[in-house]
């Protein structure tokens, strides 16, 4: 998703409870606001070593793309059809994952994401859970594909 798309998505969200950064849902931290309009690590990796696409109960979805060498995450990118909180959570999750071993990445918790953002409204805690779940599924995909590396070229994204 390009930066223009992010602005368009935020601009076209309905006001009310579906608005991505609706102040009625509680205070929105400056860090969430910053990342919602300019999320670091938004993008993809053309031929990832690990990949996952997860749709949460709310209907929002996230994709995670991992570049992994020697069982360490060298590059982590995400894309989402989700709200501003999801953009913020995805970007923090990717930054936390980069440089970590896959074992360390599997221990990243949703609470850490929320804390790094200065807190999330109760109604958007699941955005952090979606980011963490998608990251962990991408690591699992890497482990699964590692047994049959040739399948990486035939991945159905
Ligand atoms: S509102 Fe569901 S993931 Fe953000």
C-alpha cells in the first residue's frame, strides 16, 4: 500500500466507531497518529522467505513478508486492509521483529506493541493481536517452507 493510499483510506473511513482514529474511542497517542499516516515497514518483499495473510474477527486483514537468513529476520514488511491502529501496530511489530532470531520473534507479545505505541483503546487491542499473529504465522511459514525450499518459488500469495 502506497502512502497516498494510506491517506485515502484514512480520509474515506466513516466517522463513528469505524473511524480509524476516532477520539471517541479514547485518547490516541501521538505515536499511533504518527504511524497511522506514515507507517514504517509498510510494503512487501517480492520473494519472501516467510509469508502470512491473516484476517481477524473484525474483518481487517494483514500480510507479513519476512526476509530471513541463518534463522534471523533481516527484513520484515507488512501490508494491511485495516484501520489506522492496525497500520501503527503492524509497523511496530515489523520493527521489533527485524534483527531478531525466529525464536525471539515468536516471543513478541501484543502487549509490547501496545506499550510501544503509548497504549491502545480497549476497542483496538485486537489490532496488536492481529499484527503479532500474522508475524508468527509468517515465521511458521518459513519453518514449514524451509523443509522444501523450492516451494518458495511457487508460493501462492
Ligand atoms: S480494527 Fe480490527 S485490526 Fe484494527
